[in-house]
């Protein structure tokens, strides 16, 4: 890859990471909403007499919720994908820095030869 191609590749990767950050946030919000709905159900269930019963009922409702675990898995996949993209982004930034240093070194050598 040429030096002048790196900024565009880096920007594209940054945009992808940002997009995944937004998706992760939205998925996390959905999970929190499901948990809040279940917590509300548990809080107003008069048949539950103590904390242990409420915790057990909460877990039971979470286990039975059709989308809760699906969203948990999706969130995990998005986080994994984001980390992979972030690693790739860091790699491209580092490659870009190394190429710039190599170009500066080559220019310095040429200047040294010209002055000799």
C-alpha cells in the first residue's frame, strides 16, 4: 500500500469502529430495557416474599425471554468484531507511522549526500 492511501484506509476503519460503537450502544440499551421491564414485573409481584424469591423470579423471566439471550449473543459478537477492527486500525496507524519515518530517513540521507 502506498503512503498516500493510508489516510483513507484509516478513516474507513475509524468509521467502521464508530458504527460498531453505535450498534453496541443500541444493543446494550435494548438489553437494559428488557431487564428494566422484567425488574418492574418482579417489583410488583405481590407473591414474591423475599429477595431470594425476587432474584430467582428475575432470572427465570430473563431465561424465558425470547430476545434477551439473543441480544446478549449479538452484543458479544459486535464487541468481538469491534475489537478486531480496532486492532486492524491500530496496525494501519502504526504502518503509516513507520512508512512516514522511512520516507523522512530517505530524505535525510539524500540531503546528507547532497551536502557531502
